[in-house]
């Protein structure tokens, strides 16, 4: 059985902007990915609302720093065949003052950490699929998340794919641009809609198959 570990923020957790709750597993892209891949694959959900790449966030609690928790999460679920890593949206919050280059550097730290941690325990690094997050919608400043994100995050979100692609090339890992797959929900311009989750599941299914198996005819 092949193990796919999905490490991300609220768009991996499955935050529903309509209810402020969580989409059911069959709606979340992680759950749909499991269904598409089938019983020979084990898809693990490790999505946390407000998780950052490598920033402590004292406005919430002390567990939002993705880099701090990543080694423990990886070791918990070893052996890991594929790590799907999709973080960076929360780094664009106004209080952090980060630009696209800053966020990409932190993502590089996550990739390197994952390679070192899994190589130490498995004898080789796991395959890593680095996913740049969806764009943030133009109306975000008018909506519920606007106080935290503001309008500056819109431009930053459009710059991340190029930066993340360079990180993927530097570390020799796989890359997917989520913004090329789906826009965010119109409800809050930040989180995925049910249709967005379906689109992500299909794109990630194809990517996982390409990484570890021959593509279907």
C-alpha cells in the first residue's frame, strides 16, 4: 500500500466558507483523492486551519508553525511514499508582512526538512509534490477574511507559483500550481468551493499516478 501524506492548511482541512465548519470527507479533496486512487493507496489528512509555512502565530495558538510540526507528523506516518505539501496562504496575512520571495524561502525550508527527515528514517527521501496555493480573489478585502489579509495579498498570491516552481526545481521535487486548477470560492475569495475540491482531487490524482505509477491508458 502506498501512503500519501497531505500536509497543509484550511484548504487541506476542508474549511467550508459557507458554514464556517468542515466539508464532509467525501467533498474534501483528500477524501475524493482516496476514492480516485483506490484501496492500494492510503491518503492521510494533515490539514490545520491557519497553519503557516514557518511562522509562529500568537494571534491563535502555538501549533500553527508548519515547519515546527512537520518532522513529528512525518515520523508519525512513516513510511511515506508521497508528501503533498500545500502551504503559504496564511503567510500572506497583513500582520506577517511577508512577500512572495519570503514565503517561497520558507517553503524551501519545509521541502528540505521533509527530505532530510524521511531520508534519515527510510534510507531515501520521500517523493514530494509541492503545490502553490490558489490565488486569493479580488474581493477578499470586502469579505470576512479581509481584516487579516487585505488587498495586498492578491498580488502576492499571483506571484507564488513562479517562486514555488523555482523551489521545486532547486530541491528536485514535483510541482503543481493550484491556481491553474481552480479559483477560490466566491463566498470568501480564499477557501475552496466543493467544485474546487473536486478539481484539486482530479489534478492531484493524476500527479500521484504520474509520480509512482504508469499513467492509465
